[in-house]
């Protein structure tokens, strides 16, 4: 075989390698297919982040502004393809879907400019994802009042939803609430009955009641509580009640963190 033949074979191998490389990157870097209704990547169960606003008690306009900032922070920290849903515990004590439940399709600075136009993607993000979110926020931060506050039941009910089932990766709930439970399972009200732990059922009884009704639906959920302090309740909210909730969630298999929106700075 002549040197010219070897050179030809070598060139063919180079061309074949370039074609293979281009084909590989075209397959691995091309945009994923999105579901038109949810904006979620087709065929993939996305991580799911849910924000619940407890509207079973009134809060100030300053607190409403703080709640809006919490939601927008969740929006801004979403990964591409991660789902964000908004719920409220409404004035009737029910967990109410706000009809906002979309995956982050990616903003202009989250996409590969080799395959997608960042300006076009940003416009799509603002139109299909951010605009519906802003619309949902308009009502979500309007304060209301309710005779019941079944916080624990609402969380367990949500965890039974298909989109929050234990097969869903990255189940995270961001709960904005005063954590003043008031339902058949237990109620924090009735100060004449003495200290918090004296007027609440044993933690084990509360946990058993939830398991009997909802099973182990909450196990594995990451829960981030943003506590709304109520005047006259601050010491109990940050003391005995926090201890009670911590013990209950721990026994239910929930990883809980706790942040405070102080009443004296937000009212």
C-alpha cells in the first residue's frame, strides 16, 4: 500500500471521527422536549417544590410583601426542569390549588446558546412561566381569615398527590404559616387549659392519627417553615410549639428547617 493510500485512509478516519463527534454533541446538547401544558421535560418525573401559604389567619401588608419575596426566591433558585407549585390553606381550612404548577423551562441565562437563542428563551420564560406566577401571586398574598387551621392534615394530604408521591425526586415543601394548628387532631387554642404540652395530645398520638389517615405519605419530604409570629404567641411559637412540631415531623420522617418572620418588624 502506497503512502498516498495510507494518507487517504487517515483522512477518511479523521472525517469519520469529526462526523461522529458532531453527531454525539448534537444528540447530547440539543434541547429537551417540553410538555406544552406543564413545561416539564417529556418522559421525566421532575423534582417538585411546593409553596403553601397558610391564609387561615390575617397578616399585615408588610407580611404579605415578605411572603411574596419568599415565593420569588423559590422561583429564582429553581433548576431547569424543576417544578414549582403554589397552594394556599384557604379561609375554609382547605388546601386550595392556585392552578399554578409549572416546570422551569429555563430563562435566557440558563440555556445553551449553541442551540437556543437566549433572548427568545427569556421571552418564552417570562410569557409562559413568570407571567402566570405573577398572576397567581396577586391573590395568594391577599390576607383572609378562617375558623380552622388544619396545617398537619394539609401537608399530609398534599404528600398523597400524584405529583408529590414518594416516587417523585426532590420533594420539598415551603410552608408560610403561624403554625397555630386548630383541627380535630389537635388545637393550640384554649390558654385556660394551661401550658402547651399540657393542652396538646402526646406527640405519639398525633403522629399515629396522621399515619392512620394518610399512611407514610410525608416520609422523605423536606419541609422549610417560614414562621409568621403572632402578637402574644411569640414565646410559645418559638418555644414549646416549635419543640412539639419538631418532634412530630421527626417521627413522621420529615426533614424540617425553621425560619422566623418576626411580628415586631412585619406588623
